[in-house]
């Protein structure tokens, strides 16, 4: 197995069954889905959210949906959350924006997946580099990540 990203190295020898799909660097979610020949709703974006100083989590959002900030704040029981800037996101995950994934991140932050993800079948999630994608069963992915699920998105 090619081990050129921390995510791929972290998954080496794991029980999670996945395929690595390499594409050129995409300029949008729609373009990425097209390159990977999957539906936009089956492409999962990994969003890093800061709850407090040095307290982050990963939120998995289908490509055809957007974070619903009031729902997310209510679910987390906080009145304020924010998105780290590009430098901070890289510092806390080890990945550049657009290539962030929970696998192989600098620290093992909690993962919250939108309630629309379970049962989706085959989905794509970032593999830790631009144009590096993992195709995996949604339920197996959520299990491997120990992800909590909640209704935290809206249509875009």
C-alpha cells in the first residue's frame, strides 16, 4: 500500500476496508466528486471546529450540505464556536485546508458526523493530501472513527 500521507500510514494494517482514489487537485466539491465519479452527497468534507482554546473537533459534512451553526452549537452545548484559520488548522491537524482528515491527524480529536451519513453506502473522505481520497463504506468509516452522529447540517 502506498504510504505517502499520514492518513494512509495511520490506516496501514487497520481493519477498515477502503480504496485509495487519486485525482488531480479539485477546485470545488462538485469537481472533486466528478473526478472521483461519485455523487456530491457521498463526498464527505472534514471541517475542523474550535470549541475553546485547544479544544477542537472534526465535523463530517456531506458535500451537498452545509454546517448549520445554530444546530451545531446547540448540539455541543456551547454558545460560541469558530473555524481556525489555515495556519491554525494545519498546526492542530497536520494537514492543509482541503486535505484535512481525521485519519493520521496530529491529535486525535472527536469526530461528529452529520445524521445524514449513516447508511449512505460508499463515500469518499480525504486521504490527507490534495487529490488523495479514500472510498469506504459510510457505516464502517463512522465505526472506525468512533464518530458520534447528530443533525448538524442543512441543504446548501
